[in-house]
C-alpha cells in the first residue's frame, strides 16, 4: 500500500515557545511543519501552498 504524502502545516505565532510546542505536536502527529514568527514571514512561506495555516491573530507586524 502506497504511503500518502504528509500534509504541510504553516504555524504562525510570535511567541517562540507556543509556536515551537505546537509545531512539535504537529510533527509528532506526522505533519511537515513550516514556522513563522511574523506576518511577513508567514506570507513568504504561504507561497509554498501549505495545506493548513495555524495563525495567531496578534502578530507584531500585521493583523492575523
């Protein structure tokens, strides 16, 4: 049986610990995780067309 490709999740949070813990949970669940600390970083990474974006609405540079 062929293995399905891993879904990609973009995790955006300016709180480093929150972002890293959430990303760790997602990785342990089998997802490929991209991380961003700012809205501008997230917009750049979103060009990779992740399957899901987990977004903090209170970012330092743009509104989530």
